[in-house]
C-alpha cells in the first residue's frame, strides 16, 4: 500500500471514529465515570455496536432508582411487565443532541404499546438538563445527576453517553446500543422484545 493511500485510509478510519464517537470523561472505570472525573468535554470513541441478547442468555437485571429532573422519585422495578428503554445523555454531548429527536419519535410511537422510556442525565445541573428536554420536546422522564449513583446501577453497561439499553418485561438487559442510535434501529430492537411471549 502506498504512503498516500495509507494516509487516506487512516484519515477515513479517523473520520468514521468521529462519526461513531460517544461523549466520555476520559475515565476507564465505571467508578471513575460515576465520579465524573476528567473533562466532560472530551470524546471517547464508541463503536456504534448494536447488541441483541438472546432470551436464554440474559442474566443482567437492572433496577434503576433515582429522582427525576422534576424532583419526583422513579424506580424502574415498578415497570416489570413493560419493555423499558434507558438512555444516558448530557446536553454537552453532540451525539446525544443528534439522537434526541429519534428517541422522542420512538417514545411517541410506542407509548400505546406500553413501552417506558427513562433518560439518565449525566454530569450537569437539573436546570441545564430541563432546558435540553424543552429544546427537544422530550416527553419521557429523565433522572437527575446525583453524583454517579444512578450510573453505578447500570453495572458498567453504559460506558459513555450516549448509550441506550432495552430491558425486557423481567427487567433483564435485552439489547444495547453504544453510541448514537437512530429511530429505525431502536424501534426494531423494541419491536423484537415486545414480540417475545410474556414470562
């Protein structure tokens, strides 16, 4: 491979990585992420991978508890029997801004199917997060940043925002998207979980 062609390939790889980038704090550990260490404006590459977990291999049950941006308690354990979509985000994160309309679209279309959505705001004051919700007309609740306790409840399954997790009716992790998700991908993942026979 010539040097010129090699340089073009390297540039293309870097460009693709930028497109698939998630927003990270530069930390390599879940505890470090929860603590909010580092600079929240740094970007950590997310591979954009979509992971669907077969029913027989689901072992991670996630119960997420916290306080919404509006100051109300929320516990996803009360949503057993429903498919639940969790999404980590920050208004400071460009991919989070880019995917917000897609998340709202799927939420609006799947409300009638009993699908619940919960956002998880990271590393910012509630007032800033509420402004983000108003900007994108988000109709589902988001948990406020609490110093990292909610993030720890995700058991390392959301390494950097944006990450979207789909829980089945038993609260088990059924699917995950690392990085920006689009409406068609998310709707397809939700549809697959909805189609599963209730336990």
